[in-house]
């Protein structure tokens, strides 16, 4: 049996957003603005992935975004 090396492991944070009930939940530009505002509120982060999904409901489309990220370290120089 060959020696196997344990891969490096790390934790990533995530959050999901959809437009609130009572608004036009299918409004993608509004959702993207809310996403940008939320990311700015967090401060410096390194985004690893963003997923976009749509649920079809009786009242129409509901779009949602999930962002996977980690905070940038103070010694990080990559933008």
C-alpha cells in the first residue's frame, strides 16, 4: 500500500441572500446590490465561490446567492 498524505484542511465561511418577502424577489439587480453591500460591510474578504440559484414558487421566481469566503489576513497582499 502506498503512503498517502493527508491533504491540508481549512474552514471557509459562507452566507446566503435572497430578496426579502414583500419585495420583488425576482429582481436580480437588487439582489446583486444587496450582495455588494453585504460584502463591503464584512470588510476585506477573499471570495472563493459564488453560487446563484432560482426557486420557482407559486408567486414567481425567488433567486438566491450563496457566497463562500474567508477574511483576508492583515499580512495578505493579494487583491
